[in-house]
């Protein structure tokens, strides 16, 4: 959207808002004025009608008071009837009626009026008149016979101030209704009469008489105020006002005025329409004028746009200049734009020259970078070979160190085992020597045992001789027991037992002798074997001593071998560590060389890209004519 259009629309919007607000204010003031005028007219008309109704009703009440006073001065049945029959009462009232407090019988000026069972004392108006000081109006009611709404003006029947009964006269509200119905406010509404309790007394629609006034407003009951208040009947908006009848004693009635809101505010609505039409027309005309005027004012901007478009669409001619006319902001803009073109002309010319130099330098740098990248690539290949060789050397050094360490560990283990062997041989030598000594002692013990076994044999000889003698004695005892007969039978049994024991002793002695002989043979054999073992133990002890000496010399040789292996392992370990460090440094150099090579290749690519971009920039800058 062009600036002229934006300015025009913005101004039109401001004008529309301003004019609209003024029109709304004017319409609001007109509506208030019309409402005030309607309230004034309603107040004047309603007050005039109220005074008319008040005067008419008060005249009827004064007439009732006058009759009541006349009867009070000369109370009697005949006087009451003469007063009721006066032509004035017949002309002013539809029916004059009454009744005494003594019997409630009807008193009337119409002989034809004779309702059955009628008793004045039971009527509401009777109590109303009795309690009132002067004549009052009773509540309106609809006559059953005629269907007409009537109202009664009632007063007292008294005798020198003492209450004797009550009477009244019926009035037709048609006169009041006709007067109320004449008010139509030039077709804008109507008036009706109602009681304070809300019952309609007079209305243009006779069907609504006696109904609550809320039926006029869709079930709502507007406040009984004299000011106009909005209301609605369910179909349209209304304005209502209620004027009280304050000049009638004992009556609380209101004149209700209902106006159609659209009829009252017709002039305001017409004014609103005219204001809307005028506002829209004014805004459109103003918009057209503003757009035309702003277009003329901004015409230099159009020329500025055309010049810029020519520069952009053409060959980039920076030698063109915008025309400078006048001293307004647009002329200042054109002047500064010409200065900008001049600055750009010199700047772009300088850039063209410098871009050519930079392009040549970039191409030369790209060639050097490519050469350096190729040399670094070859260096990387050599570093890879060196790294592989150092890796193999590192593995070999680690293997030598591991084997040297293993040999040292094995020499240490052999030295330890040799030391253990020397200790075992030393202990074996001692044990063998001890064994030889013990065997020698055992040999002597066996010899002693052989000698003692010979002593046992002599003891067995003695036991054998004792057993022979015992056996002989037992035999003699048996002979003697046999000679004794029955008396020696028990002794014979004992002798037999003794002889049996002696026989067993001899047998055991023979067995013991045989065993002792075997023992002596074994002892002699053991003595021989023990002598042989003692000689063998002595020889073994001598050999063990020789083995101990040999193991000692072996241990000393193993100690020297262990020291040499430890020295070799330490040297191999230091060599492996140095080789690992060299390998790590070689790998680090290879990685750095790789990064440098990549950087060189990337730099060569960047240089080529810069050269290409400079070529493109040179091509684009050549479009500008400097």
C-alpha cells in the first residue's frame, strides 16, 4: 500500500472517529432534549388532567358532604328520603343509596333498585364512611348488570354529630375514561388511570380495566415515578411515567403515561441517520482530497523510487543523480541519497581494484598451500613407517624385559629352592648320624635282650621242675584219695585239678621256651642287620656332607646368575620405557602432521573458494558503472 493511501486512510480514520464522537454526542444531547421535552409535556398534560379529575371528583364529594350536613341538622327518615330524591343528586349520581346502622335496610332514590338480602352494614363502603371524617371515594368496581366500572362517593348519616348510618352515590368512570383517553400525545402513546395497588381504573382498551398494570409491561411492574423510565411490553421499547392524583382526599390514584420510544425519539433517530450519512460522506470526500493532496506532495518520492528502480534494473550506473527541488524533507532526502551514491561510487571502485589484488594473492596462496599439503602428505607416510618400526621395537623390548624378568624370577626361585635343599641335606645328615647312633644303641639293647632271654630260659627250667614236682605230688594225692574211698573223693577231685594245672604249666613252659628260642634267633638276626644299617648310615652321612658342600657352591653360582638377570631386566625395562615414549612422540608428531596436512588442504580449499568468490564479486562489481 502506498504512503499516500496510508496517510489518507489514517486521516480518514481519525476524521471518522472524531466526527462519529461528535455525532454521538449531538445525538445523545438531542435524545436528552427530547426526553426532557416529553417529560415536560407529560407533566403539563397529566397535571391538567389530574386537576380536571380532582375537581370533578371533589365536586361530587362536596355534594355528599353537603347532603350529610343537611341531614345532620334535621335527622329523620322522611328528611333523608327527601334529600335523596332531590333532582341535583339524580343528575350528578347514577344511584343514591344508603342504610341506617340500626337495621341496614336500603334507602335509595330509585324504587326499582331492590337487591335481595341487601344489608348496608355488610358493605365495605359502610365501614369506610363510618371511619371517615368527610366524604370519601370507595374502591372502583364493575357493575354486574351494566358491566360498567363504577365508583362510589360515600359519607355519614348522623344526628347532631352522632353516627346513625352511611350513604353514597354511584358515579360512572366513563367521563374520567373519556378524558384520559383523549390523551394520545400525537399518536406517540396513551394514558391510563390506576390505583396505587396496581389495578387499572381507566384504559383505552376496556378489556384491561380492573386488570393489574403489570400486564401492560410483559409481567414487569415499573416503579411509580413521574420521571420517564424505560420499559417494554415484550415487543417494543417504551417510556413510562406515573403522575399521582394528590388533590383527592382518601384516594391514591395515578395517571400512567405510556410512550413508544421510537415515536418519541423519531427526531433523534432521523438525526442519527443524517449524522451517519454526513459522517460517511465527509470521510469519503476527505479521503479523496487527502489522497490527491498527499499524492501531489509525495510526487518527489515517486521520482526517487523511479530513479532507484532504474539503478537496480540497469547496469548499476552509480553516476546517476536524483533531481533536488525545494527545501522540504524530500529534497533533503534526495540530496543525501546523491551523497550516498557518490560515496558508493568511490567505495565500489576501490573495492573492485582491491578485489583484483586479493584474488591474485589468493590464487598464489592456494598454489603454495597445495604444494605444502603434498609435502605434508609425504611426511605423514614416512612418519607412519617410523611409527610402525618403533611399535615393533617397543614390542621386542617389552618381550626382552619380560623374559629377563622371568629368568630373574626363575633364578630367585632356584636360589630359594637350593637354599631349601641345603637345609634339607643338612638336616638329613644330622638325622642319618642320629639314626646311626640310635641303631648302635639298639644293637647294644638287642644284645642285652639276648642275655636277658637266656635268664628267662633258666627261670623256665625252674618252673618246669616245679610243675613236674607238682604233677608228682598231685599223682600221690590221687593215690592217697583213692585209698581213702568216699572220704577222699573231694580231695581226689582237687588233686586232679592240680595235676591238670601242672600239665598246662608244663605245656605253657614248653611253648615259652620255643618262643624264647625264636626270639633269640631273631635278636641275633636283628643284631646282624643293625650292624649293616649302622655301616650304611655312616656312609650316607658322609655322602650327605659332600652333597651339602656341592649345594652350597651351586647356591653361590645361582646368586651371581640372579644378580645378572636383575641387572638385565632393569636395563630392558628402561629401554622399553624409552621406546614407548619415543613411540608416543612419533604418534603425536604423526597426528600433528595429519592435522597440519588437513589444515593445509582446507586452507587450499578456502583459498580456492575465496578466489572463486572474488571472481564472482568482481563480476558483480563490474555491473556498477563508476
